[in-house]
C-alpha cells in the first residue's frame, strides 16, 4: 500500500492530498528513509511523522484497502509521541 493512502486510511492525516504534500516536503520517513507519496509500506514498517513541531513514530500493524472509522486506530501502534 502507498504511504499516502495508509496515512489517510489510518486517520493519522485527514486527507490524502495533505499526506501526499507532507511526503513530498520530506516530513514523512519510513524505516529511517525519507518517503515519497508512492513509497510502498508493509506490516512491521516504522513511520516517522514530523508535523507541526512534533514528531510521532508509529509501527504499521495492518494495511487493508478499506477501513471503517472505528477500526482505523488498529492499523498502527504508537512507539513515540
């Protein structure tokens, strides 16, 4: 799954266009490497989000194509806030 779509599905970022812009500006990293919007992710990857002056690290637990709002928080676990 693409990183920009995962960020939207997991509700870490509300809109896919915003997540694409965050990736393109270098604010998102996957396993320590700066990610572009099309970067493929899988279970076990570590995503680092640097937005709004704070940094958050999450571990990917699942990458389903469609997610209900109630299940979005089950796609990742927070490592650092």
